[in-house]
C-alpha cells in the first residue's frame, strides 16, 4: 500500500526564484513537496515542484519519474493500493 500526500512550504533563502510558486489553496509562496510512503512510513518516492503545481500534476510527475520501479515489481506480489487524501481530477494510472 502506498499513501500519497503533498505539502506547500514557504519560501526558503536557498531556493531560486525559478523554483518557487504561489499555492492559492494554502496561500503559500514557495515550493511543494510530494511524498509517497508505505504503511510503516518508509518513503517510496519524493518529488519537489513549485507551489503553484496542483497535487495531481505533481503526483503524475512523481510517478512518471519513478515508473521503472513500478514496472519492475515481481508478478507474484499482490497489486499495489494507492491511497490519496483527496479526489483527483484525472485518473493517475
């Protein structure tokens, strides 16, 4: 089982201007961290985007960058269940 969430983080002094954006939902100017963890809270994937990137777009980017891991999963392991904190506007997989 994989649990997905994201967090908007305010500006940091070491983030470049090109890597920052404004998240209207959280009223935060900065970056957004996307994280996929298992039920024991061990991270599967992490991905950082500008704060103005939507959660579903960041999720798709994160899985696109790590698709080789999901393709290499042995066939005899049960299917992976993905839990999200909100309903996405488009299907992920």
